[in-house]
């Protein structure tokens, strides 16, 4: 779906001057821009959301359990330390310090009590984790691309290179890209990938109910709340996939079917953009001026 949006933006603005004679390079360019969007907009954000939830977990247990929980945790940790101290000589082949079996039994007993106590507070903790995730997503846009979206792109990335080579073209392309991605959530693609398996699992429940359960398990990771019309989403995505396949095949036959072809075109794109990048100063030798990696 992201590939389709990027290809639409590219077609709408037309190829930049440096790629007019290389229509096949439009395909790896679109694929690279699309991959960068998915990585930053979804996968990188997911890691941050998970971290936020993990940071909220232990404070939630502390709040739910109160002083009694804190004392239990301290006792369990102390029992673990006692067991390790008592059994350390055994691991070195020396006589044990104290009753190792008693220390181990005490540790296991307190661990079991601690685990049962945490299970009693699991519902409260899940709610706290969900609240933390919603607060995180409320401060972060989940749709559209801000003007600074590619500001941290690597020096040699196609987005950075085209912004330097053809700044006016890049401005027009990025504006169209913002329009194309202004609606919809990036996690919709995850649902489409999962949909065939969800259909198979919908034996005792309706597909809508299965999808709702699946989303409830993942929405805090993606910041994807609210309703989703999966039937319309699947129908529209099928049409977009057909259009995108035609677009790819018309410009770079074999790209979709051959890994070698994809790698070759990716390398060709990188080499071509490096040759026309105005920030690359030809060096007299390997130790002078600027390299493809930019200034140190």
C-alpha cells in the first residue's frame, strides 16, 4: 500500500531530470522510499511504544500491590541472593556454606508466591500499559508525513540525494507523497498480510470478531484505534496491488520476480545518484576531499 502511494506521487510529479533516461530506476527508487517510510512510521515507532509499556510495567505492579508487594519482592530477592551465596562454593568444587537445599527451597517458595501475586494484579498492569501506550501515541502522529520526515535520512539515501540534486522536484514529489499518505494507518498493511490466516481461524466466531480480537492484542503497539472496514480495505488494496504490479512491470520487467534483478537495480540507482550528487567532490586520491559518505 505504501509502494502504491509512493508510485502515485512519483507518476504525478514526473521523473526528475537525472532519471528521465533511466525509467527502470524509478522502481528501486519507489521501493526504497516506501521501505524507509514503513521502517520509520511503523516498525521504529513500535519499538518505542513497546519500551514505553515496559517502563510502565513495574511501577504498575508496585502501585497495585502496595507495601505488601514490595516487601514480598524484597524477600524473594534476598532469598535468591542467599541461595546464590550458599551454592557458590559448590560450583567451585568446595564445601557449601550453610544448608543449600533449605536456601533453594525458600527461594522457590517465595518465587511461587511472587508469581501468584503478580497474576492477581495482571489486569491492573495491562490497563496501565495500555494507558501508557495511548499517551505515547497521543503525542505522535500516526497518519501522514510531517515536513521533517526525511530530515534524518542517511547522507547517501535516495531521499537525501534527490533533495540535493533536484530540490524543487523533491519538494513537489514530497508534497504529493504527503497528500497520498494523509489518510489511512500504516498498520492497515499488517492487517492485510494477516487477513488470510484470520479468515481460516474464524470458525466459531465471525471474521469481524476475530479481527477485533487480533487488533485488541496489537493496537497499543501501533497506535491504531477506532474502527476498520476490512472488507473495503481488502477490496481497495487488491485494486491498488494490480495497478502497482503493472507500474513495476512496465518500467522494470523482472523486478518483482527476481531477487538478482532487484539487487542489481538498487545498486544501479545508488551508483547513478552518487554520480550526479552535487555534494560529491571528485577526489584526487582516496584520502582527499569528500567521499560518498560525506564529510567526517
